């Protein structure tokens, strides 16, 4: 029987994708990978000596199907650190499995990446949040009812990885320092990951508030679980693009989410660069 991520040749999907990326990038050795959320594409433009690998050249990487998401890896340096930027992620609401959502992370690990930076657009649940707030992710709640580790154990991952320290405390401290230095207000809280793609109802938002969530989105959780299964250190930022359903009179639209993402992307870029220079 061919298991999850296997191809019949004995190599898994992540091995084949890694070989393709290596063919494109030679001996480039990224230390950090940055996953860009909706509307944050501008961050990829700040990479120096950038080389781009379109997903079409990476076996197993689907073409992103959502407006505002381009599908490519951008390799280069950010704040002097060799990085790989993932522009365009694979969402479960597009029909992708959690393993596909996490495939890039498994490739990053094979390429030598030890630190994963995840970013996303999210709705704000905490009453003091405003559209445009930035939130450092302290923890998450997986409400996707999916897990990238489901199925046969991938080589290099355990069966039951510990998740008591999902978002690295030292990296979070560096992010708070970077925010202070850049004078960028930075909140901190819990991200709830839902399957989507419909936005939540007001009743669901009240439920999530009671569960202890501060922000809600439709991504990030699969990538973080796969990264922790490989003992990668994770830093996460949510960009609060809107107040969650029922918390303001505004209706939520993907176009507004993207537009707010673009407005806040500059501040988020400053924070990420501020952390990278301290690594
Ligand atoms: N809910 C879920 N996902 C989101 C939201 C939201 O309000 N805003 C941006 N992504």
C-alpha cells in the first residue's frame, strides 16, 4: 500500500519537492522560512538577491487558487539572513489535505531551515483590537479537525509530538523587542484556526471568545504542527484585518481583508526584519 506522501519510488512527496527546489537553488542554504499570509506579498519584494521558484516547477505544490495569493518560493537574504519566503499557501478550504498545507514546511526542514515564521490575516476577537492591529501568536487552538500528521509517520517525525511550546518564547521576546525599537504596536494572543471558507457567525465568534481565542483565521495551524513535529522553532504573527463577525457593523469581505493586509504589511516587514537581525 502506498501511504500518505509516498510516490511508489520509496521517496515521499517532500523528498521529491526538495530535490526540485535544490535543482533550482543549488547549494543555497536557508536558515529561516517565512510563510506569507493574504495580502502580504509585498514582503517578498524586500528579499535581496532574490531568486524565484514558481510552484509549477515543484512537484506536489499545487497552484494557489485564491485571488491575492501568488505561488512561488523566493530565496535570498532578509536582514542578512538566508531565507526562503513562501508566497502562496495551500489552504484546507481549497480542498487540500493538511499534509499538503504542511508540505512546504517539510521541504524547508529538509533544506536546513530551523526557524519558521508564519503570518496570516485574521479576524480580531479581543475587544481592544482594531482593524490593522498586529498580534504576536502566543498559542493556537486547532478547530480545523485536521492534522498534517494524520496517517503513517513521516521519517524524522514522531507519532505524538509535544505541542506545549508551539510558538517559541525566545523568538517572541525578540519580536517584542523589535516592536519596541520600531515603535510598532504589537499585541499578543491566541489564534484559532478554522476550516472556513465561510467567515464565522456572531454566535461562533462568541463561542471562540469563550474558548480563549483572540484572533480567528483559516490557516497556519497545519504548518505549525508539522514544524513542531520536526523541532523547528516557530514565530507567528496575525494581522488583524477586520473585527470578527458581530463585533462591528461592517460586513467581512476578502477584498477588504487583502486591502488591510497591504496597509499593515510594511509594519510586519519591519518586525520580521527586526527579529532576523537579532538571530
Ligand atoms: N475570520 C476568519 N478568517 C479571517 C478573518 C475572519 O474574520 N479575517 C481574515 N481572515
